[in-house]
């Protein structure tokens, strides 16, 4: 099968990222073998390919937004049949025994493993995944639109939860890529007022089309104080303006796995009046199930830009340069 592997970290045009033909993997105990129909391209893949995230598995195949079809089921893999349409997401395993797992915070498990980082992911024709961490998918979406739901959508949803937006609250969204455009729609479906702050004129246009009340530049003050904000852009210098835009008691959630340094904060200007700054770390399986149920109930608009699998390097370069509308997806 065709598979892309990170031989060594590199930047665009990614000489260390190579596509080769190799044998189809075999599912181990508890795993499914899945034929990849679509794999989404997430910013985290870029961090893996460029080396911002230190490699966990040498020569790993990235990709953790896999929509595919079950073709083989190993012993101990329960709940699926051949031919089932399934989704493989970022969280691939947790210990189930640590204090975090026991209290329902498996996203914080120190022994957690991730698709496309600790184990081979979906930038290939086939992928294996533990059945216990594989998801059923909502109906009513084409495969290309399901893929971005599996990380962009789930993480955006967790970030929205972490931002603790009150009912009918005012939400600020900084950066408006794949994750943000989905989180915005969930917030709007729940009656929020959404203000989008982003440097991309095309993204601002999309935000307004999807129902945002305003769309301004990345560091512009929003037209009204915010009850909650989510920082999707991996840009630490946006933390101070986003905190300054919060109303009393507001919360800023940083959605990314990687953020450039945050400049010095002023206590009065950025934090006093019980404003909070929070991170978001991966997601639990419960987050995934909740979000996929919301996606089944509200038909979300999912903007995608498809690339053939053999142009994964090009898709990453376009994502790095902010040239992608919505979510890039790879189609084998
Ligand atoms: Zn654990
Ligand atoms: Zn992701």
C-alpha cells in the first residue's frame, strides 16, 4: 500500500516526509484493519512532520482523522462487523487505571497513546486501530466531510466546553480554520453570539456566511466584551488581546497542542476580575461521542479542500501557509 512516513522532521517542501509502497499492516489483538476512504489533514500532523512535536514512533505515518471501512477484525476486537463505516481519531489508547482515567479525564492519562504519533495513522491506504477507540459515524455526510469531524470537530467541541460559554453567551473565536468553523456552528446552534477574529480575509468571509455576528482582524478588539473565547491560532501573542477582550469572569481556552510563547501578561489588564486562561488537552472518548451525536442532530457545514493521497506533502505545505479553505482532506 502507499504510505507516507516521517523519516526526519523537515519544513516545506518536506524532504524528510516520504511516500512509499509497503505491505498492508496486520491488526493485532483488539484491533480492526480499516481501509482508508478519507483522512483529514490536521495542524497536529504538521507539528509531527515539522518536528514541533518530538517524534514518538520513528518513521511514523501521520493522520488521525480517518474515515474508513472495516475489512478485518482481530481477536478481541468487539462491536464492529466487516463493511462498517468507522472513524479513527487522535486518542488511541489510555491505561484505564490511573487517577485521571478513573475520574473520567482519560485525556490526561500519562500513558495515553495517539494515532499518527505513537502508532501509524491514516496517510496510507490502510490503518489498524483498537476497536475500543474507534467511533461510529453520523449519517448524512459525505466521507470527505466526516473526516474533519474526527479531530477538528471533537477538539473544537472540547475547547468550547473548556471555554464555559454561558447560555446565549458572547463567544470570541481567534483563528478560523477547520476546528474553529465547526466549533462556531455548535455554539451558534446553541444560541451563542459569535465574533471571529482572524488575519485571513477569506476565513472572515466564511465566518460571516456561517452566521458569525462579526469578523475582524486577529488582534482587533471584538465589538462587545466576550463571555468566553477560544484561541485556535497557534500564536501565543494573541493571548493578551484575547484576555483583554474578555468580560468579567470570562474564560479563554487555548485549543492547540502547540502554542508559540505567550508574552508577559499584566495582572490588571489581562487576568483580574476572575478572567481565566485554560489549556485544552486532547479529548476523551465521551467528548467524541457527544460531538458526533451533535453532528448527527445538526447538519454542520463542513468546508473541505480535497487532495489526492499522493499529494499529502502539498496539502501540508498549503496548511502551513494558510492556503487551505476549511479542512484539507486526503483521498486515496
Ligand atoms: Zn490512565
Ligand atoms: Zn488533530
